[in-house]
């Protein structure tokens, strides 16, 4: 991309990450557009022989595009009962800021192992200088266990391979232990290194909406659907198209984040949308949905 920072045009490259940060570099020289600093992170571990590094690199700009780390005050507060259950669930694990080390007890990490950003990447708009990225606001359990010899390919003394099947972070019925939205679409202004807007993405899991603990609760229309597959496509016409992680393809105003439209798709999105125009001048948007035998390639166009 080409950005304009403090009046200077810069040929740049931006890398979004599963941890929820965006690293931006001058693509000619490799120098960071904004400073990247080493900050102290938790370095204590209950895993014998484990010595986590005491610092990690953080970009000073732009801000993270999704929540990072897990603290007790992050407990889901949709209702007082859910908040109490969420706090009890969080106390079962090790919690703390991002980069809190994996542990034998089980460390809660946010973003989860799926991100943050994922392979769908981001879309850039040269007119506004905005970078559009989807992210899941989920918690994952990062636990290590002693090597029990069941996997001949793993030779280290401790590994997460042997910790599978442990406690999940979610509450009964799959309610996340943190408050919604559980997926977001963020526009990052790469001329200023700031978040331009952030909106919930997807209406959320129907099973959670119908959960007995949420009966009678007025929930937001968009809880966020943390299917983190597929990214955004931005058009010169001013729209950002993206699958919502539910059974809809969405269009947002690229300048404001306002939801303009959504169209039904038969399965959850599994791809980045694409667009093309026929020789007759008709434009189509196509998106792959579903997986395995349950799939469909869906095309949209204006009447």
C-alpha cells in the first residue's frame, strides 16, 4: 500500500497478526513506520525447565484491533448470574495480559489460538488509507502436560499435545466467558495509525441467543460470530463486503462502518469474496460457503 504519514507519502507493507496487532513497515527500507518497542511481559512459569523471554515487541501504532489478555474484570456481564459464573470459570485458570505463559494449570489466552486475524488477512482502500480486518474475540486454553509417550513424534518433556481434552473456557451451553461482541470488523486508518471504526460482525450463535440463562434478556442484534475464516473485500464504490461468520454476506460503508446490506447464504462463509464484471457490463460478487459435502458457491448481483 501507499500511505501518507505526517505529510510524507510512504510505500508501505502492513502485517495483521493473530495476536491482534498490525505491524507497518516502509517496504523499501524495512524500517517501521511507527516505532516497535520491547515491553515487559509475564515471564514466570510452572513448567519445569521453561524460561519465557521477559519482553516482546509491540507496535506503538496502530492500536490492537481486538481485545488482548484476560483479566477478572473481563468476565461476561450479560446478566448478574452469567457474570458470577464467568468469574468462577476464569478463576479455574491462569489469567493475565497477553503473553502470559502457557501453564500446567492452563492459561487463558485472548485472542485464542485461531486469532485475532486469520488467513483471510485484510483489505486496503487506497482512497481512505483504511485497512479492514476481521477478528474473533475468543478465549482459548493454553495448557501443557507431561509427555506420556503416547505420541512418538513428540520428544520434549512437556507439550500441549498431551493436554488435549482438558477444561474448556466456555460456560455451560457454549456461552463465552467474556462479553460480546465475539467478532468484530475494524477499519484502521494507516495514514494516522488509529482505529477509524470498529463494529460487531455477525448475529451470533442461535444456540447462545436461545440459551435458558438469556431468556428475556434484550441482546444486541449483532453478538458477533467468531467463525474467523475469510477476510474482507473493499470496492471503489465505497463498500466493504465480508462474510459474517453466520449465514449472511454483509456490506458495510467503508467510511463509517454502518451496515448497509446483508444477503442470505446457504452455509457459513469460508472464503474472501471476489468480484468480476462480464463483457455485458454486469458486476457479480462471488463467495464460497460451507465445507465438505455441504457447500455452495454463491453469486450476487444487482437486479
